[in-house]
């Protein structure tokens, strides 16, 4: 296995229209540079969808909800992405402290 193969994530089990899979298999919210893993981590820490939309108003409700649906439909993939990037739900929380 090459190092490039090591960094790739598996293909999604369930695709969603507002989520694109970038190079290396990273799920991203379509039309943005926001990784699905980040929205998932916030939601897993107890953030409401309303609060996530307030943090990312340019995404809007439909993209945030679809990204979260993708994350829960492909939870193993998204959690692998979190581990690979060295993030966890605590990291996401710390990076957004003070955001209402």
C-alpha cells in the first residue's frame, strides 16, 4: 500500500446531493470548504442544528441538514475522517468556543 492509499477514506455507503467527496475521500459540504466531519463533531457535542446554521449561515439549513444526514448515514467514514485529521468532538468544541 502506498502512502496515498493510506490517506484515502472508504467510499460513502449512502450519497447525499449536498455533499461532495473531495480528493482523499474527504466529505465536504458542496460549494464550500467545510468538511462534514466538523459539522458532525459539533452536533455530536450537543450543538443544535440551529446553532450550527448560525455558525455557518452561508451554508443554510438544507446543506447543514443534508451534511448531518450524510454523516449519520456514513458514521464510520466520518469518524475515520475525524481520527485521521486528529480532530474529535472536543477539538471542534474548543475551536468554536464563544460562538453563540
